[in-house]
């Protein structure tokens, strides 16, 4: 029996390791994506606004854990820990009904305990699935398990009435388990139901098996090998299904966005040289990295292009696609345009949360533009976070210090690149805008790279010739 328990424990550990490796190696940028579209604050008002709603405790725990997704392997470990805990609780709940028959009996019963965790794994493949939903399942299981520890009788039934009321506030009815408020997360509710129904089903199966009055020899280790092999095969099949249903196309797009956000220009070029991007965000980030290295115009057609839409795409009304374009605006010195783009992207977040990434950029643009009190608002909020606090504490000291800002290698440079005159700007970048940037400050080589590339992509030979002539006259 001990050897069987060891085998079962090994499969639990194997499952946890599989989840860890999947999210750490194959899906890390989905975790980064989750982190950048929330802003967890260590603030009593923020916490109360969440927990006072039905399902608020699960939502709060999910948001708390999601802030660690800034580091993909930490996020992967958290998910692996949660899914493994749900599997073990499913088994323990069944054991509470069956006097440990499910835990030490047939391997096929042990295999059923993985169903809720596998369904939650499917749920988390969706970039709009939020971790609060996983916590809701876990809290529900913990509440049920706690009730089963109370001896049968009126005490247990009284406790269950109280627990159901508390559980409704903690985990049920939450609206922040999926980023689209109007979408029903099917995989989540399937996992939730299976976590509650499976222990009862396992109890019925064990009861039916006991009624067959099988000999004790059938409960030897040999009798477990076939079931263990069968659910091992089920694991393989489920793994294949998860791999087939994973959105690796979105993962690649998120990778480019993540690298642009963290200004990993060398890594971007290494990535595009290994595999040319075939999506708009990837091409936009590729061209920005080439321009940052002064290579855009000379190597423009060595890479996939999407016309001028791959250079500086028109801003769309969503939370994701405008961010790489906003990064290009920012690096070009178009700080007001970058600020508006980032602000509108944050307001387009589907579940109306704020964004640590957006708050940081809005603080930067307002600092560069001289709007120090607005910048202070964003920095004060970031001071209440775990991972943006040090940056905010350092940056807030720059407010109003003109000499320090001018000497800053990034803020001072971008302030010099800023426009000196007002102009009307729609969401479409024109060569006149790029010309204004470059001719106002000849040190803005990024604007020159984009201007040359613009003429090349639009086949504007006259414009390119005029630019070359102007450069020769300087």
C-alpha cells in the first residue's frame, strides 16, 4: 500500500512539474500579459473595493498572485502549486467519503482526481482567464473539506449553512474571473462542478466495487499497475490536447510586446533573425528595434514588412495593439501622442482594471512634459505596489528638478526631441510629422530612420530625394 501511495505522490509531483514547465517555458508571456493589465495596490481602500463584492476574496487572492507574474517562473510555480493543491483536495474529499479507499484503492479513482485541475489548465490557456477563478475553486474545496471534518449531525449541518453564506461572499458569483464581463467561462465552471461532483462519484464507484466482494489479492500492487498505466496514458492524451489548444500565435505576439516594453532591442533582433514575424505587432516591434540600432532604412527590406502599417500603425481602440506603437511614439519624442495612446489603451482594458505598465509610462510622459502634479499622482499609486515601488520612489525625486531631468539619459533626451509647435494629429502618422521631428532636432536619428523608411515603403522617390538634398546642405 505504501508503494502505491508513493506512485500516486510521484504522479502528483509529475503533474505539478508539467504545469510549471509549460507556463515557464512555453507560455511565459501569457503570464506577463496578465500582470501588465492589473495594478495591485497595498492600500485599504483598494482592498475593500474588491472584497466587499461577492467573490471578492477569490478575486483579491487572484490579483495578489498575478502581480508575481512579472517574473514568469514565479507565476508558473504559483499556478503549478494551485492546480496541484486542487488535485490533492479532490482526492481528500473523495477519501472523506470513502475512508481513504479513493486514495489507496484503485488507480483509476486516483486518476479522476486530476480532472478539475486539467479543466482549470484548459481555462488558463485563454489570455483573458483570470487567476481569481482558480482561487474560487480552491476556496470552495477548502470550505467543503472543513465541513466534512465536523462529526455528522446538527453541528455539521449548521456549519454548512454558515459556510455557504461565507463562501458566497468569498468565492461565488464573482465577476472578475474572466476579463470579458459578459462572457461565461465554460472551462472554469466545468472545473468548479467537477471539483464538487467527482468526490461523490468516486464514493459511488468505490461503494459499487466493494459490493462485488472481490478478493483481497486484487488490491495488491499488481492490481494497480494496469490502472496506473491507463491514467498515465490519459495524462499523455490530456497533455496533447492542452498543447494543441494552446494559443502559441498569441504567445509570440505577447513576446514581441514584452520585449518592446522592456526595451530589449538586442533580443528583439535575435528573435526576428531566427524567425521573421508575420503579424503587425511583431513587425512594428521589429522595425522599432532596427531603428534604435540605426539599421531600419538600410535593412528595411531584409525583413517582412506590412507597408506603413508595419512602421507606425494607426491606433486601434483596444488595450493591446496600441502599446508597441505608443513605445515608438515615446522613443521618437512624440511624448504627448504616446501619453494619449497609453491612456486610451488603459481605458480599453476589458474588466476596467488599471495597469502597472500604463501607470509607469504615464508618469514618465507627464514628467517629460512638465506636468509634475499629474506625474505625482501616478507615482504615488505605484509607491503602493510591490515591484514598481523602488522605481517610483526614485523617479518621484525628479519632479520639478529641471537640472536632474535634463541630465537624465532618457528623459532629458526625449524632452529635447519634443515638438516646439502645435499641430493637428489624427491616428495616422505622416511624413510631415516625422520631418518636423527631425528638422527640429538633428540629433533625433530615430526620426530620420523612420522618415527614410516611410519614403521607401510608400515609394516616394521625390520625397526621399528632397530629404537627401536637405541632408547634404546641412
